């Protein structure tokens, strides 16, 4: 016992000192609070950065898409056949090329975004000019689709009256088709510099002009569907001229230094990256158009086309919000990777996914509440209204599922990994989704409802999300995505 006492052990408590235990608990709690506060602060700062791009981008996209919706609304009040013809010409014929050209222009999100992050400002104007050249040549190659619309639609099983009327409208959409070659690069050019507010104001002006000219052409001058096409043409070219005037007249002094012969160099490498971007987006965009064409094989084709086009129109309208996030996350990821900050790019992705999904859930609930009312803005046909009502719950689910995948595509664009997403979209939409839609619609005769089911089923979207996330994890792991764009254009050695 003496030895124990001599060691002093008997004077030591077997339990930790209460004050010290409480102090340790307080310290641990303070650390947790600080971590949560730090995370909340980071999320708030990142949210402001994202919405600096996403807010104006969403507004601009909603305004531009609303011009198409306004055109369909005016068409629907002219008649069922008129609505079906405009839906085919606008959504399918114009939409096929819209998706490809917009996707090809998204190569600028990688190139301009990373160049801006690396402070190579003069290259942004050169990239935009290269994109103009490539997209204009593609517009010329795509002209036969507009010229031979009527025989193509008849070959695909559309009713003769709808096919012939759509063919006439497609010819009047050719000026609009060429405006895409200039509008999309201008949009990406300004977006990469966080000048989306300019695009938003110009888009608002185009929307107002479209509403006014559409009303004049239909109800004052009596031009009908052709007048609606002309109104859409004029509105888009007004936006092109507005954005170009801003960019070339001192609005972008660092990034626009005038026309340059450098725009004609490196076109092949630029075309390859643009093509990968185009395939990535158009494989998804074309899937929607193919589903609409498939309704031509259903009984009561006009009602089926009208109902599905209304659902796709509403879905496309809401889709502008995730696409705004796509634009924002593409810029954020490209800027951060251009500056070598892969961890910041990963955090921006997480914030964008959470916010986009929350908004998608709100719209899903709204559609389900207004399931029997929202179609009245398009048509007064009882048959079409009943068909849309049956599809409304699936439409709400589609909107929810569509809120995540564009964010992952935006990260891929910002990282320069468009080709990987193209393979994913090819497999999910065309190897699985489309054959299943044909099987269930044409063999088992489930009707137009199966088009919505195959449009965005949870199984196929889960495949897209999982494969995309795997690819993105590889990007973060290696932290080499920022070098893709520089390698493709030879920037490391030339500039």
C-alpha cells in the first residue's frame, strides 16, 4: 500500500474531471458549430456565384422558349390541325437542328470558360468567331431537312394534311435556322464572362416583339401560321443583332478585339470538340422529337400529337430552369478548373444539384395540383384536354427527374468530357428507352401515355445519373480535366 501511495495513484480520480469533461464537450460542440457555419457560408457564397449566372440564364432561356410557346398557343386557337402542323414544324423539324447547333455551340462553354479562368481573355473572341464559321457551315448542310419536310413526314407516317402544312412552315423557318449559328455562340461568349444580364434584357426585348408581331400577323393582317413563322424569325434576328452590337461596340473590350484571321486556324480540332458537344446534347434533344413523330402511328393522330406536344411544351418550359443551372455550373466548373481548383468545382456541383432538385419538386407538385387546368392556355378541344389530363401525373414525374441530369451534363461541358456523356445518352435513350417505347406503344398498344413513360423513366435516368457520376468522380480524382481544352486547341504551346 505504501508503494501505491508513494506513486501518488491513490490521489488520482478514476473518472475524468467533470469540469474538464464539460470543457471538452463544449470545445467539440464549438468545432461542429464552426464547421456547419463554415459550410453554410461556403454554400451561400457558392449560391450567389451560381445564381449570378443561373438567374439571367434562366430568365433568358424562359423568354426565348416562351416565344415558341406563344407561337404554339396562337396556332392552337386557329385549329387542331394548325396546332399539330406547327408542333411538328417547330418542335420536330426546327428542334432537331436546334439541339445539334446548341450542343455544338456549348463547346464554347469549355473553351471560353477555361480561357477566362486562366485570364487568356483575347482567345474568347477568336473562339466565338470559329464557332460562327463551323455552325454556319452546318446550317447549310442541314437545309435539305427543311426543303424536303413534307415527303419526310409522310414517309414517317404523319397524316397528309399535317405533313403538307408542316412542310410549308418549315420553309418559312429557314431564316430562324440560320440565326442559331450566330445567337448560340454569342450567348456562350457572354455567359463565360458572367455577362448573362445582357442576354436576359435582349431576350426580353425579343419576347415582347414576338408577342406583338404574332398578334398583329394573326388577328390584324390575317397571315395565319405563316405570319407566326415570320414573327419568330424577326424576333430571333433582333436578339442576334442586339447581342452582337453590345459585344462589338465596347461591351467586351478585353475579349472582343475585332475580327481575326486566327479564327480560320485550328478549325478541324474545334469542329471535333463542337461535334462531341453537339452529339451529347442532341441525342437527348432528338429523343423528344422522335417520340412526337412516333405518335403518327397511333389512332386519332391529331389529338395524340396535340396532347403530347402540350405536355412537351410545359416540360420544355420548366426545363429552362435546369438548363439555366447547366449554364451556370458549366461556367463555374470551367472557371475553377481553368484556375486549377478541382475541389471548388466539386462543391459547386453539389450546391447546384440540391437547388435544382428542390425547384423541380415544387413544379412537380404544382403540375399535379393543376392537372386538369393548365392545358386550357393551349386549346379548348375537349378530346385534347382529357388526353393531357391523363398524362399530367407522368408529366410531373418527368419534370422532377429532369432536374438533376442537366447539372451533370453541365459539369461534363465545363470539364471538356462531352464525348463520355454522348455515349451515355446514346445507350440510355436509344439502346434502351426508344426500343421499349416502340415495343409498348406499337406492339402492346398502350397509346400516347407510354411516350411519356419512355420519355423520362426513372430507370433510364438512374442509368444516366450513375454513369455520369462515375465519370465525374474520375474527373475529380485525377484533377486533369482543365488540360483537355488546352490540348485540343494547342493553347499550351501557341498562346
